[in-house]
């Protein structure tokens, strides 16, 4: 027999959440409680219809101690959804889009997967480990669905695109597999779907739909309702076919969004209170190369777009990610000198220090060309922090090749890096290379690289001690603040009582440096 559930929203003192949960659980065990991410201090209670009277009596007797008021009784048809996002910022952004589309169809987001009527896994397949995580979570959800037969499970993102209907064949408890170009169809698919299905079409002439984010629909933490920074997608897909990389297969051909749509979105973000924008794409440097992006200018490049977004009144900080050195123009590097709000941080993935390996990776630049770019960037912006991605143990990487990676680390002296052991991915060219490196050798190389990078990070961080930096505040506590420097360093401001909001920029003197963050104290207050 199915139980008809009703739901209500209750705004309570957040400190009383666990108290309320405890009481509700003791209350015949029939009420479900979850926090509601989009409304600060709000919880959603779901209860069997016939228990409504008892529940209202209980809540009214608790009202004073909870400091609560009921703000909305939701329609009976509204369903709860839960999204788990793996991988990169592209996926974060796609999750936001899916959440907004579901809100428009009367779904409500919950932070508790147990309460959800719909669970979406937005997946990543960049390395084998990421894919294994998704598969094991899907295994766990099989049991969950046995307990809750009405539950719908949807797999989105790169594993969905890569595996398509094979996921449903292997895991019949999955209801919907939705590809990276199909997320805008999610809500309709859920509505009309009557049996498990997979929609994973990848079109070469795909047009990224115009989409204005509704900043009220999604915010993960109840205590920090201010959305002050956002990613803004400018392109999707990749044409580079680096031999190790699955992205061209999971995200399709490189398509740039229309400049006009991007600028409209930037205006909307600022109007909604956003202060920092990060322009997002797999290889932003080649924006506008493969399709027309502006009616007025057939040669609209990434640096033109960057300068146009910087002109949007109210944007205080601008960043972008990610770049392929092969497409890095002098004009873009010059932006670090003359676009005032562009943060002095450049993530410039190099992947290897050996020309032989770079060529086998199909990266289309040499170590020498890369070093020239680093020198040019530092001449335009001496304080710039350069970070990178590095792969160790690519097929055929000898000790000498690895030494070249280590010597590149010494030459560039990166402020930070993400480093990975090479991992075989389906469909890639390097998967077919037969000179694979043993796992133990890869692990040892990774350890050596990361140990040295950590030392260099600390050295860089210590060089900030005594300097005063503008910090954009990210979190405000009663007696402390946390913010970020333009260089992307996290800066803790403990023992600081100051009335400010996330997104405000304050000056702080750096007084201590750790491997991964700085500590400072506020100036001029
Ligand atoms: N193996 C290991 N690392 C990889 N990356 C991409 N593909 C692989 C792979 N097959 C890394 C690259 C890339 C980052 C996002 O992930 O360094 O820049
Ligand atoms: Fe992958 Fe290379 Fe494209 Fe980056 S540039 S997404 S590493 S194929």
C-alpha cells in the first residue's frame, strides 16, 4: 500500500535542526526531514496525510523552542530530488542547470539522498578511478531502490555519455541515462518516460541554449545564502584529441556560445549579486574558432570576450579556466597587464616536461614554447601565480622523460599543481600504446613530483608574509573570516570580528603561511 505524503516548509533556528529531527524521529517514525538548500534556515517536513493534525499540534507546541514559523505548504505533487556531482566545474554547472529545470517543474532539492524521489548522479570519467566511484555508488543505490520502489535514478554527465544504454543493461535499476548535450531535456524526459531509457546524442552542430541562471534556486549551505561567485560557461566540448583524453568523446565537438548570450548572462549574474565570474570552457583560448559567436565580428576571440565581460558594471573579479598552451595568444597574455579586474592567476596545464611525451600526447607545443609563454606572462604581470596539471607515467615515459618533468617544475616553480597518474580511458589513442608504465613506477613518480611541489608551494606561500593583499571574503563567522586572494590562495582571518558579506573585498596583511593556505589580519578597519 502506498502512503500519500504531504510536505511543508518550516523556517527554524538552524541550531535547532538536530533537536527537531530527534523529536520527529521519535514521533511514530513517520515524518521525514531534510534541509532545503535554497532557503536559509529552512527545513522540509514530509508526513503521511493522515498524520497532518498530530504533526501540526506537535509543531505548534514546539514553535517557541524552535523559533519557527511555517512558510509554505507545498503542493502534494511536488517531489524531492538529490544531485550528486562528480568531477570538474563543467559538471557543477550542468548540475545547476538540471536543478533549475527541475525547480521549474515543481521539484524541490533535498540535501538528504534518503528522502529523494529522484536521485541524479552527474558523473565524471576523466580517469578510471572517477568512473569506478560512480559504478560503486550505483551498486549501493540498487539496494536503496528495493526499499523505495518509486525512486527514480538518473545517470548524467560523462560516464552517461560514454556508456549510454550499457548502463541500463548492466544496472536495470537505473531509469534514465542522459548525455552531456541532453540535459536541457531532463524534466520532459522524466515526465513522459514509462520505461528505462538512454538519450545520449552528440551533434556536431549542437547549439548551446541561451540560459539565464536563477540565483535563488540553488545554494548549498543554509548559513551562507549569498551567491557571490559563479562560473559562466562560454563553450562546450573539445577538438584537440590529446591522446590520453576522453573529453572529446564525452563532451563532443568544440562549440562556442554566442557572445551575446554570455554577456546577457554576465549582466544577470551581477544583478543577482554576483561579484566574481569565472569564464568556463574545456579550452577557452580557442573560443570562437569553430563557429560564429558574434553577429558583428567574425573574428571574435577569447580576449575580446574577456575584455567585454570585464566592462560589465559591478563585476569585481574575473577569472577563466581552462587553457591549452597551444592556443594561447599574446593578446590574451596582455590582458593580465591591462584588464584591472582579471585576477593574477593562470592555470596553464602543461601535462609533461618532456618534448617526446608532449608529442605522443598530441599537445602540439614544446617545452621551450611553453617556457616562453611563462616568461611573457610574468613580464606582463610579475605577481601572477601560475598553476598546472601534470600527468606522470604516460606510456613510454622513461626516467629521463620524468626528470624533464621535474626540471620543468624547477624552472617554472609553479604556485600549485594538480598531478595524476596516467590512466587508460576507453576510445583514446594512448590506450592502444603498448609501452605502458608499471603502477608502482607511476606511484613513485607521483610521490616524488608531489613532494617537491609541496615544498615549492610552501616557499611561494612564505614569500607573501608581510605583504598586504586584497581578499574577497567567502565565509563569515562570528569571530573569523575566510577569503581568497587574487592569486587564488585561500586566506584565513581568525580572531576577526568585522561586519561584512561574502563578496566584499578587504585588505589583509599576511602573517603566516602553510602549504595550502595563508593566514592574515585585516588592515585599515
Ligand atoms: N589519465 C590521467 N590524467 C588525465 N587527465 C586527463 N585525462 C587523463 C588520463 N587519461 C588529467 C589532465 C587534465 C586533467 C583535467 O585531468 O591533466 O588536464
Ligand atoms: Fe582533453 Fe586535451 Fe581537450 Fe583538454 S585540450 S579536454 S586534455 S583533449
